[in-house]
């Protein structure tokens, strides 16, 4: 089974500010990203996966305000394939009220956080109710703990190693570090190796081939390939492009003595047992 654990829907204009869109496109890889991602566009992009986790974001500081109802309405259209995650901004939202409504009322099944976008330290006291709520309800958190492009998004809040205190305080909490915490990939790898309920996804890495190569080889050397989850970061890239890059992964090492991934390791990454690991079956 192929599960895309990292995909977005949002409307532009509406859920994303003009300033955020302008910065995203200014730092894109040579062409506009296309930030208007309504359900029909997302659905088309997910045709070659079996299931997809889908979410928006609530980060008032960065100009991203997605309603959880928008996610839930889309999931109801395709409940056999889609798994919706809620978003909460601890800087602005009433955490308990927002999550109670999203999980109990809207039937969303995990939580998306982005401290760098929300301008909050991951160990800030206002974040603690999120971790407590999710650990108590056995809800996975997907956290953007790595770099990003907005000028006003503070890098100091995005170091993956900051999450270790959370793992120690909430040992049953399941957390997925998005994009392997790039560029602090080594921090992410050693963190998920020692914390049993911490994982990372490989989304939005393949279009930096040298970084992608080193990330996966390092993960193999540390013995954590089985803790990496397949994801695309749609619409910034696609599941198809991610799968193609994985299946061509060893091209970069051809004609050299550089290490490679075995075909079965590549297929394991594509068919990662995400639902079992996150207890979402």
C-alpha cells in the first residue's frame, strides 16, 4: 500500500495571504508554485496512491489560516482514501476547544503543527496543551521542524533537536518530523533512532538530489530507514515525482564507489507502513 503522509489543500486567495504567496514564488525553483489547491486538484494528484493524509495549516503569523472544516468536508467526500489532520495555532487558537471540535466534531485523526510558521518555540508553554491532548487521545502530530522560505519565520524555533524534550515528557506521543527536518537531517535521524514513537517523512526532498541521496544513505547507516514515511508535500511536488526519484535513487552513485540503496529498501520507503506505525488503521 502506498500512503502519502504529507499533502496540503488550501485556497488562494482565502486561506493564504498575498505576502506568503509572493515569498513562496520568489523562492521557488524557477516557476510559480500554484498555491490554489482546492479538493479537486488534490484528488487528481493522489490518483496513484492508495491513501493520503491531508491537512491545512493555521499560522496567523505567516498568513496561513485554513479552516479545519474545509479539510473535514473534503475527507467526507472520499473517506475510503483520505485521512484528515487538524491544524491549530497555539498563539491564537483556544487549543482545547479547537482540537476538541476538530477531533470529536469533525472526526479528523491527527494534528499538523508548524512552529516556525507560527512564531513559537516548540517548548513554549502554549504548545504543551497540544502535546498533552494528542498523547491522551493517541493522535499523531506531523510537525514542520525544519527550514522554510518566509523572511519572518524564525529558524531558531525549527531545530529538530528541540523536540527531544517533548519525547521525554510525552513518551507515548507519536510525532512525524516533516521533510526529515532539512537541512538538519542528521539531527532528525539521531532523534528518531533513539525515540521509539518519533518518525520522519521524506517529503519535498527529492528535488535536491545530493541532499536526498545523503539523507537516505545516512538513515540507512543509522538503521532508521524503517522509520521514514513516504510523503510528497503536494502541491510543492507530487507522489509520482517522489516515487520516480526514489526508483532512480542510485543513478547519482553510478560509476562510483558511493553506497547505494537496495531495490527492496527503495520499495520499502515507497510502501512505508504508515498507518500501522501511526495506529491509523
